[in-house]
C-alpha cells in the first residue's frame, strides 16, 4: 500500500502552477466522443482519472494519440460499439458522460454504472429524465444503464435540482438532436461553460452556458478538426490557496482564472487572509500582525462555495481563532474524514450536514486514511499544518485529482515523501 509520509510545521512559500481542470477535462474529453472529426485537447492534468477515461475510449475503439504531456488527439469516428461495459468504467464517476456522448452519436448506449468517491448517493435519475425529454427510452438493471431512441429530438428539460453531471450529459445528447433543446435550472459551473465552448468550437450551437438556462440548437454534423485548451483547475488552486494561511506561508498560484476563485477568495478575506489577484495569478498570505479568524461556510452550486473545497476549508477552521461552522448543502455524507481530524487534535462536532469547529487546535501527526479524493487532500494539509509526523494511506484516491502533488508541495517547502510499501 502506498502512502505519504509528512513532517509538519514548515511554512509553504513560493509559486505553484495549476494544472488543467479535472472536472472540465473529464467532460470535454467525453464531449469529443460525439464529434464527427478529429480534435486536439490540451492542458489535461496528469492524474489517474484522465488515464482511465482515455483507456475506456480505447476500449470502445476511439483513436487516442498522445502528442505531448497533457495533450491528446482524439478521433471518435473509429468507435465500433455503443456499449461501454468494461469493469474500468466503474473506476470513475466521470465515465457517465459517455451516456450522453454515445447516445448523441449512435442513438443508443449501454453503460456499466459508474463509480467515484463515496460520500453520498449520486443517482442518475436527472440524466435519464433529460434523455427521455429528447425522446429516448431508458432502463437501469443489473448495474447497466441502457438508453435508445429512433431519433433524438429537442425538448424542454427542467432539472429539479442543480446537477453538473446531468447538465453536461443532456448537452451531449442534445447537441446533434433534431431541433432545439432548452435546459432550465442548469448548473453554472466553469466546466459547464468549458464544455459548451469546446462543443461550439467543434461546430455546435450552444447558448447560455454559465447561466441557469442553456439553449441548444441541434446540428446534424460536428466537423471538429480544432484544438482546444481546458481551463485551469479551481479545486487544485483552492487547495494551495488554503495551504498558505494554514501553514503560515505565502503562496502564489499561477495559471488560474481569478474569477473562478472568487467564492474562496471572499471567504479567505473574511477570515483575515490577504488575497492579491493578478491577471492569471493569486497571491495568498496572512499579513504580519493579522489573525486568522473563524467564519461560517455553506457549500452551494456555483457561484456558491464549492463542495470540493469543503474538507480543505474545514482544516483551516481547525486552526483559526474562534468557532467556525461548515454547512454541507450538496452531499449528505461528506464529513466522513472528521474522525481522522479529531485523532489529530481537532475539536469538531457534527450533526447531519453541519460541522461546528472549535478553532485554535494544536494539530499533531497521526496515521490516517484518505477516505476520498478531497478528504485525502485535507489529511495531507492537516499533516503539513500540524507538529510531528503524519502518514496518509490510500493515496491513490488523492492522485485521482492532484497532479505531481508531492513534487509541487516539496517545491513550496513541504517535507513530504511517497512511500512504496510491499504490504499486500
């Protein structure tokens, strides 16, 4: 079992370049599977989720050519099946975007139920409702989702709850459907906009991405033959931004879109942290004489505070002055990591979707497990902020979403190493 060994108590200082967005990359890559020509996608993060998805593409016959680190050429015209039933599909949640992509391409799809991090039930009923509105029949049985339509036709879809996954999947199915599709109460996350921009560059007609109403005029042919660069990862950037005040450091994240970081920047400033925005960079530090103050967080769909930064922000509340509150409004079971923080000295009480955090904790090293991707990052952060040594296990979950994590942290002054164990 691989692990990270961390020596805490070192301020992290310096610049860190942020990679491409994991969430946008999974969606944009899947969108390429509906295109009627080749395309080149750049700025992909060097993480295992991307590797798995590209292997799934190869499994179904798509042409995948690696041009450079983070850059691939894809051609979906060689896909030879509408079925994606390999066990690999269950390894990541993002594989469910193939539902919309293959349905849009072939008018039918069979997909093994996808996997991903375990922090709550993530049903696909909204996805299926959207497909049904476009004329598809759907079925879920024996762990396989099947959808088919003689002809996909545009329709109106109202999402009962805001869902990034459903918004993307409906876009992919509708982009070549006959007529006009309108998605109401659509998700507004930056990676929704990125997918729409990608598809439009390939010949689609999508309007309103970034608002709660998206209009799609179906086009029978999407020629592609263009190059597209994925947006930077707001969650990776946010993780490093939080690490600055957490460790008493001074970190500049480079290659970011400051607008995307505003939900976090506003909260850090509320806590007394200095946040200086550049054109494509953000410097974060706690100025001399300033105090890190507790505050209340509430996760919400964009442009609210992102649920994927909730565990990291909770660690920051542990060391802030005063009592903080974290309200998890997106998932019902995303405080599974709290017991590990308590072992490290945190004073946290949870009740349902609320965590009350008594600050000024003296965190100390421990042996902990990465329960999921973002909770795993939070364990690393707590280890870096605390005293003594911390060992974090199940780091494969972390490396699903953070490229060159050890290398980037080391460059900032962290004392962290990856341990390869022979234990079964």
